[in-house]
C-alpha cells in the first residue's frame, strides 16, 4: 500500500485543493487557440470568468461544444467538472502520464475555482473526431495496438493499481482513437489498489477483452 500511495497519492480523502491554476504539462506544445484559452484561464479569478471564456471560444469557432460540460478542439478536450471528481482525475492523470500509461489521456492543465475544476486533456489522434466505441471499432485494431494496451495493464498491475472503470458496463469505457487506432480509457477516477490474489484474474480478463479471445 505504501508503494501505491507514494506513486499515485490518490487514495487519501485529504487530496489538496488549490484555487486557480496548477503547473501545466510543459512537454505539451499546444496549438495557438488552446494556448490562448489556457492563458485566459490563468488570468481568470472565478468560475464565471472561465465559463465566459469558453462561451466566447465556442462563438468564435475556436472550440466545439460537445455537451453541457465538454468542449473539443483537435486532440484536446476541455471538461467543466465538479471539483470532487475533477481534482482527483487531474492528479491521477498526471501520475499515469509519468508512468507512461498510454491507455490514459495526457494531462495538460487544470483550474479549480470554488466547487468546479476545468480539466484540459489531450488524446493523440482524436483529430477533432468522436472516439470510436471499442465494440464497434474492434476490427480497426492491429496486433501492435492490442499488445501496447495489454502492456499498459501489466504496468498498472506492477504499480499495484487498476482502473475499476475498465470492468463496468461491459466495454463501455473502452474507446478506439480515430486516427491512431489505439485504445484509450477516458475515465480514470475508478483507479484503486490491487490485491495480489486478483492480479492474474484481472490480467486474464483484460487479455480476453483486448484480443477478443
């Protein structure tokens, strides 16, 4: 358990909440329109200002609004989440990225004001298109993509965690990226510690899902 807490720090109920901006992923070279929106977020002092920035960006066709809380531009997603879910998701994705878990979206930045967190992530190859539900697009996957996904599951198990959302509602949380044809899991708030007794069952279950066997 110490190893899990040291690596991920997401199981404590005392997750630190910071008003305003955090240090963004400096390895991300954002396109100009996303970079401009992020810079505006940094100058914002309230959630109302963040919502106004998003509204203006939609009106200017800089981003596309997918639903009441989700916006997209190219490979980037902007989500307006309740803080109770947005903050843990931010922290989890940061740590997953450090561990090179390719099944997870790339954390870009997050901004917390009051009870809400605006989370920005990147999914390489999304290219402004909808993610393909796993069961609908399975035939698009090649052996390399399948092996990469299973290797990520093995990495998670070696760290001592697994994403419970991978096993809820069938394969509903599994998607295929339109351009790269790789597997991605969007939702990671279900990350939990793994008991030794369940490791092999989890690996076997994921193997059957990924290789359709």
